[in-house]
């Protein structure tokens, strides 16, 4: 293992965000402060485990030393094993992602759903809080007093007519209907989800949150997509191994 630099708060965490469109990574110190730039490559297609792992290995190589790894994965993850990956590839069904990355990167690795990581990056830790992410897909994460309730999947649940939430509000929909109509859809999704969970705060993140211009209630906050990486440190502080 590389000797840690004396002026750096260790352990350093390599935070990885696997998206349907891009793979992103950066290293943070033990306090969650970024130590490197965020690096990004397009998600390889077809996005099989093998192709994504190869791209990740190449992506993180220039970042330097780290002691542990956190991954946000765009699908259901239980005990580091991926069970769905709607926007990647069917080969992710029952894939031992945490174990495989631990071996490849030679550092202990934890993997949870990407919206969960995003939420960890922004929640305040009191009462019910929720994060929705608008990117290639639609992520959803629920927190109670700062504790994550894993794998709540709204994305593929029917939203309206024969459309699921993700078909209604995902990247494909944004490209098809344009920003103005998509913004009206954001407001409708918020209005639909709100009265079910009644969160104190509802955070809207993901790569497309930057396009949100519609007026939203004061407790609905637009957050930076970087939280999808910075929340990674919580996987080592708050999630049991
Ligand atoms: C997946 C979710 C994921 C979301 C955002 C959806 O297609 O089912 O698990 O959080 O995309 O990546």
C-alpha cells in the first residue's frame, strides 16, 4: 500500500458514480474534502460488467492513492451484489460488484444504489428526507434521521397512463419533449411523490437537475450532481459492512 502523504487526512476514499451516460470518479479525504478533480468518461456500450470495469480501472488510474472505495450504482444493490441495471446491461443481474472491484482495485469497496449515495451527500439527518435524481434514469432514495432505506425503486413504477416515472422524466423524455415541457413534468412528479412520503426535505439531483427552472415549494431543494460522488464517504461511516 502506498504511504499516505503526511498532510492528507486519511483514509482517502475513491468515490465512483456509475451512470447510464457517464462514469465519474474523484478522491476525497477522511473529512469528505475533494483531493482530486472529478474525472469522467462516457459509459461504454454495451455496458456489460466487463466493459464498465475496464473503463473504471482506466479512469481511476491517474487519480493517485486511496485506501477504500465507494460506488454509486444505477440499480438495486444488496450486500454489494447488483440485482438490476435498467440503463446498463442484463449481465448485471446478480453480479458481485463489491467483491470484484475490491479485487481489481486492491482496496475494500462498498457499493450501494446511486440515488442513495446522492442522498447521503445532501441529507441533514433529521426526520424523513428524500432524494430524487434526474439523469439517464430516475433515482429515488429515502432517509430517516439520516439512515438510508435502501433500494426504493420508483423509476419503473407506473406514473401516468402506460408511462413509468423514468419514461416520463428520464433523459430520453427530456430530449424528446424539451426543457420547458420537461420542467412541467418535474413539477408533476414532485406533486405526485410528495404526499406519499411527506419528507421534510425533498432534494432533486442528478445530471439533469441543472435544467430545473420551474417554481417548487421551499422544502424542495435542487442539489449539485457532485453529491453523487461526495456522498460516497458516508458508505464507510454509516453503512454497516
Ligand atoms: C434505476 C435506479 C437508479 C436510477 C438512476 C433507474 O433506472 O432503476 O436504481 O437509481 O435509474 O440511475
